């Protein structure tokens, strides 16, 4: 199984819907350890992505991912905007002009996205950021490569959920939460949660 630009656009629309539905939750997670805006930031960005996809219809998977990247970079702001923007931009670039995304391509885009976040934010696994969700997700998608895109994304979403939950007992070492030092312990990282939500939306769209 593989997917084309319209399938990728449908997955992005599903992601926008999930972010909208979890806007308050994401902001509530950001309140005690940040500045209480993560849900608003993400929702502003994905609402703008939806509007752009209503008027432009990119004809490659990379084209869709590039629209997401440029829109998030211009609309989300804060830490998450450039981080997610870079992730989607690297993901787009990794695909070139391929008209379809296959199992191998899925691993390539996820890995490129992770590399983008790490290049931009310099966080490692265990720093209590979105990297804690995205990194195990890439490994899970790679491990499930023989099972097809839908199974790979389901495995990636499961791994991201677990990775996000793993941030709770950690001391945050990057972003605003790191200003709290030990007081950041006991909180789920909002960016790790939004990464897990995005991957779950992509997985559900691929079923
Ligand atoms: P801001 O902190 O600027 O208000 P958001 O609240 O939208 O931005 O996003 C916060 C999230 O960004 C954090 O929960 C964390 O997952 C992520 N983040 C912040 N800094 C980094 C970093 N250097 N590397 C990876 N992720 C980061
Ligand atoms: Mg914030
Ligand atoms: Mg902010």
C-alpha cells in the first residue's frame, strides 16, 4: 500500500481536527510548566493549514508537507512553530518529487522530521520534549516496515503515546519547562502530547 498527495492532505486535515478537539487539553498541559499557549498555537497553525489546503491542491506528498511546514512556521510562533515547521520542511525535502509515499518513504519522512526537530532544538531523548514522542515513533515505524503504512503509523502512534507519557517523571532540559528545573517533574510535556496526537490522527486516517 502507498498513498498519494490527496491521501496525505486528508491525513493533515484529520490532524487539524484532532488538534482542534484537544486545544484546551494542550493548553492546560502547557500552563503549569510553560506559558499556557500550546493548544492555541497549534490550533492557529492547523486552522491556517486547512484554509490553505482549501485553495491549493499540491500534486505530490512533498508538496502537501511543504504547505504544512510554511504555514506552521508563519502562524504558530513560539518554540513549537519553528520546530514543527522544520520537521515538516525536512520531511517534504526528503521525499523529492515522488508521486506516492510507500512504507520506505514513510520511514524516511518521519526520520527526516525527527532530524529537523533535533537540528533546530538540540534536544535529546530524555529532555522531556516532543523528541521523546517522535524518536520512538520513528523506530517503531522502521521496525514495522514490512507491515504496510497503516500498521507502521499505528505502531508509531503507540510508541509516541508511550514516549509522551515517559516525560512525566523527567526533569525538563529544553524549552520553557526547563526554567522550572526539578519543579518540571510530574508533568506531561505538551509538545510530546501534540506529537502523539498528530501521529494518532495520521494513523487513523491511514486505516
Ligand atoms: P512556547 O514554549 O514558546 O510557548 P509552545 O508552548 O507552543 O511554545 O511549545 C512548547 C513545546 O515545545 C514543549 O512542550 C516542547 O515539547 C517543545 N520544545 C520546546 N523547546 C524545545 C527544544 N529545544 N527541542 C524540542 N522540543 C522543544
Ligand atoms: Mg507555550
Ligand atoms: Mg508561548
